[in-house]
């Protein structure tokens, strides 16, 4: 896969969600984390709520969801 600065900017600018909708990205590898952080930092509207996490449970907590494997899922 070829990743370019222009491509990262296009992904960052394309927000199909409503304003204020929280979006979390769980990055399982350093490469995914770095690419997702570029998207996070390149957001056109700083009010877009997009964050990158290294832990699934941190991402879920930020979204207001119970931890992975919780009984009430």
C-alpha cells in the first residue's frame, strides 16, 4: 500500500460522521499508530473528535463503553 501526505490529508478531511461524534482508533501496531496519528493531527475541523489509542480498553473508555469482555456487553 502506498501512503502519501496528500492521501493522509484527504482521509483527515473526510468525516462522514456528525459533528461531535466521537471516533476512536485502536492501533495494534506502531505503523498503524503513526498513520492514525497523522490523520488525527491533520483534521480540518479541530472540533472533530477523533483519537488514537494503543489500548482497546482506553479507546472504549473514551467512547463511554465498558471494558472489552465486560459482562454487560
